[in-house]
C-alpha cells in the first residue's frame, strides 16, 4: 500500500483508491442483499413456503443489517476498518454458500437472517461514512454519493443475471455465484485498504497542511462506544427526526420495493427476469441520482433536498399500482422517478448528521440512524408480505408506503433548524 501511495504521489490522492475498493465491497454486499428477492418465487414453488414466511427471514436480515451498523462503526474505531471488514466478508461468503443446503424455513432465518444480515451490516452505509470522514475533507458529499450508489450498481450488475440463473437452473446456483463474488473482494481489502491516510504518509484529501492530525484507535470497548454515543445523541431532537425519517426511507426502499417488486411483477404476469430488469433499470437511474445528490449536498440545503426526495418518492409509490395498467409508459415512468431518488436521501442525511453531531461522532451516530432505516425496511418487508398474503394484492402496501414518504418530507424540514452545528460531546467516542 505504501508503495502504491508513493507511486501515486503528485498524480492522484490514495483516498480515491480507498474509495474504489470500498465501492467494490459495497457492490458485492448489495448483490448479496438483493439475492433473496430473486429467490422468493423459486423457494415458494420448491418448498411451498408462503411469502409471509420468506419475508420473515428477509425482515430479520434487514433488521440485523441495520442494527449491526453502529457496532460495526464502533468496532472500526476500536479494532480498525480492515480487520472488521475482512471478518464480515468471511462470514458473509460462508453464510451464503452454506445456504445452498437449506431445506427448512428456520435454516433460512438462521443463515440469511442472522449470519448474512449481520455480516452485510458491516459492509454498509456506516463503512462509507467512516471511510469518507477519515479520507476526505473536500468532496465528502460527492464521494458519499458515489459509494451509496454502489447499492444501485449492485442491482444493475447482479439482479438480471441472477434472475436468469434462478429461472433456468433454480436458486442454488444463485447463492453459489453470490458467495464466490463475496470471497473475491477479500484480497482487495487485505492488500489495498489502509487504516488511515497517515498509515501511508498522507493527509485526508483537501485537508490543510497545518491542520492537527488525529491518529490512532479508541481503546474503549465497541459496545461502550456504540451505546455511549447513542445515549448522548438520543438527547437531541435532531437525532430522532433523522432516525424516524430514515425509518420511513428504509420502509419505502429496501423493505418494500427491494424485497417485493419482483414478486409484485409476477402478480401482473411479468417474469422474474422482467421484474429484475425493472429493478436494474431503476439502479441505472439511482446511480445517476445518488451521485448527483452527493454533489448537490455539498452546495445546497440538505433539508430542502430531503423534502423533495421524500415527496417525489411518495408520489411515485402512490402511482405504482396504476403503472401496471398503462401499456407502455407506466412502469418506465415509475422506474425513472423512483430510481432517481431510491437512495439519494443518504448523502444529505450524512451531511446533516455530521453537521449536528461532529465529524468524530458522526459515523457511530449515523450507524444508529441506519439502524432506524433497516428497522423500517424489516417492518415493510414483513408487513407487505402479510398484506399480500391476506389481500392478494400489494396495492394497500403501496399506498401506505407512499403516504409515509409524504410524512417524512415534512419531518425533515424540522432537522437542524437553527443552522448552527451542535456536535455531540460523547465521551464514549474519545480516543
């Protein structure tokens, strides 16, 4: 790593290499998280499991993915980014591979829910926030936008191919492909991901030369860091506004559309490959929209950006049940508008979290905010499955999801109204 950084000196900052490695890790994790949506119909046909049963396993996965976030960020402060991330990748690849032998619902809940859910929670938005805060002073919003967009790119790369494999060869080859991809990123993390800029003799990108350096790792227990930060942040109204708005964000994205859209398309006579291709098309728009959102969050009021993102997402979800009845433009219009702000909410939310709680505490605080995101996603994944099983349609779930987004568009306008940063003084995050 030092040799590469030396060769790059004067040409490009090594932080861009770090961002590229993290992008690939998040890409593999995104493909892993998207896999259960491809498996839902094949598992239903092979084992006779109901969508509510399969949705329960997915909801456990989504919930643990979020709840792992603050502890993952704290572990990165205590043990380092690379050891924490490599451990998670080993568990993720092993768990996905092991799932090829499952034959009962409890096995899916244990493997995909607990093992894979917890492991992917490390390779998540808290990883992005930690790396961006350590390696970048300038272009933070842009880099966070690009890293966040890796989730959309994961769908773009994996879903159509995985859906085609599932349609022609069953779900077991799907999980083996995903396990191999997860294992392939391990060497990149091992050899190309230093702990901090100072590890390769650099300062963060854009940091002034006279700025004081902050090196070293916390000596505290990760549990103490995570819960200490939560205790401090939870006294702030801004934290709860961020938490509940992101709860709605997760409910309306990963939990509902990410989990159920392919199965929903099947209700209207579309194949799994067509449903996955629709998600992939949304991924293309989100890759553009989230990167643009990062650029905008460096220049404009993040609260106003979030107001528009949540409002437009809510309207697109209310439109979704009608889109299937419009021959040509229905679903493409939904894919474009929904895709553009699928996860465009992340860069402004990270920016508001950093402004409100300070650079040092922000990754762990954001980890708790992401926990809210994934609890919302788990709620929607299971709730939509129950509504579909009882009503035979996803229409009510779409309307509820859209209405929640409109509520979130109002909530975010109350965040950080004073305009002055109020960094959390959490002793738990002190080195």
